[in-house]
C-alpha cells in the first residue's frame, strides 16, 4: 500500500506555512484564531468554510469535517469533497488552530493588545484585506532580521514590498541593494555577489566589494531568486547561515550584517522537486514567506490602484474621472499582468493629447 501523502509532499507547502504563520499571529485571541482559520482554509480549499460549535445546530452533512484538536466537539467544516492532499493540509490547519486556541485559553484569552494597525507605506495601495494584512506583517517585521521570501505572479508588487520592508525597518538609514539574479552572466555571479580581489581571475583589474558587502548593515534584495545557478546556491546558503562571505581571491572570510529579502514568481517548491533548486536553501529562505495574491484575487484593490495611477500620472493637473463602464470593465478584467498591466492601461490612456477628462471603457481599451 502506498504511504499516505503528507503535507510535505504537497505543492501547497509554502501556502500552508503562510497560513500557519497567520493563525499563530502573536497573542491572538480565540476570536482572531477562529477568524484566521476560516479565512486561510477557505483560500486554500476554494470553498466556503464554517466552524461548528459542539452544541450548535445540526449542520448540512454534504461537508467534510475536521476535528479542531483539543476542543471537544468543535469542528471545521469544508463545503466540498477534498482530495487526499488537501485533506492532509486542512487536518494540519485544524490541529494547529486547536493548539493555538488552547494557548489563548491558557492566557485567559486576554484581549489582544490592540489589533495591529496596517503600517502606512506611501505609494503602496492596499484596500483588500489580503494587502492590509501584508502591511500589518511589514510593520511587524520592522525590527526583525529574518530572511523574507516574497512570492507572487509577475507584476503583483514584490519589488515594492521588498523596498517597503527595508524602508519600514530599523535598517532604513543603511543601504538597500537590489540584485537581479536573472540579469547576471553565470561566470560573473560569484564575484558580483561576494566580491573579488584584484587579480583573482583574468579581467579582475580592481577589488570589487560585491553586493553582499555593499549592503552591510542594511538589506540585500535578491530578485528572481529562482534563477540563482545551482552551483552558487550552496555559497548563498553558507552566507545566510554564517553571516560571512568569501570574496574570490581573498585569504579569509569577511563578516557581514545583512538582512536578505528574496523574491520570485516561480514555484520554488516545484523547482525543488525537479532538482532545479536546493531543498536546504529553499527551507532556509522560507523563514518568513510573504505570498502576494494576484490582482484578480483581490479585486477591492483594482479601482483604488487605477485612481492612484491616474492621479500620479496627471502631473498636478486635473485628475480624469472614470466612467461607470470603465469601472465595471476594470473590475471584471482578469489582469494576467497584475498591477503592472493596470498601470500600463492607465498610462496608455493618458498618453494621447488632448488628455481625456473622462476615462471610458473604450479609452482604456478594455
Ligand atoms: N500595491 C501597489 N500600490 C501601488 N503600486 C503598485 C502596487 N503593487 C504594484 N505596484 C506597481 O506595479 C508595478 C509592478 O510592481 P513590481 O515591479 O513590484 O512587481 P513584481 O512583483 O516585482 O513583478 P516581477 O515579478 O515582474 O518582477 C510597479 O510599477 C509597482 O510600483
Ligand atoms: Mg520585480
């Protein structure tokens, strides 16, 4: 008989880690834990989810039920049939939430020391609950040096979030260095990351500090981390574990104090399974995973973003209005290119003169 799949086998692992992180948010009250449990589960299973009280009314039985550990009779109900993997995942969530509820009860379920307010980040539009939660997380990570990995489709705003993590952190006055792993020829990778001494290889005419040391005291943003060559991955891991780098041609290692934020639009868990990405580095990076949902999954952000772009592209002049047909077209478009596509749509509409004072669906070209 084949072994039962565990959540570790599942492509859903990074999502699950985010979910656990949300349920366990420090000092949560049982009310908050229940709310997060329902929210994260319904996102994961893409179906409606309820919590049934032990002595509550009998609920429809075309649901899949999970015991919430340690709370007699309290159950989590999912309004759909689940495959073996999702079932394993939801079981983990329900068990974990049960433990968090126990802990909250032991604390006397003290009301949370004021629910955390989303940090305000200028130029970062966040109207949807998912993005507001992300802003709360950015605020909570301000004093942390934990490695963050930001995942999400192209154009969702990963780079903006990396910058906000730095600007809101206690390292804000120190350097922020962005390094795009997709834009460096393989043979230059190690030198550009970790630096080299003059003469370390043909063409090394001067010392180079490398981006890691350039970011000392601050933040290094490793964009497109999924493109990091396999032979460089152990070297990055060594730097993350030991906080030291070994410049090419140098006699000894140099200690650095760098907070790493990485981003990718690839499914790193899938790359690990295909042998394209090292598993040890994957887990080392996942200390704090931040998943940015695609724009189509947070439609409350669309119109505020459109207005924000229209305003910022109006160069102080009158901001164009959005016609009702434009608003409904914006709201129903699927935005495969996410926020970047939305920005381009507004930018194209405002490129022609005379500038339209009303943006209609036709003007937007949707
Ligand atoms: N919440 C937001 N508020 C305001 N502008 C945003 C927001 N999210 C994204 N943008 C803008 O959308 C554009 C794309 O964002 P960004 O470059 O951060 O995406 P990305 O996830 O890094 O994409 P890629 O994977 O292609 O590198 C940028 O111009 C960014 O400023
Ligand atoms: Mg980017």
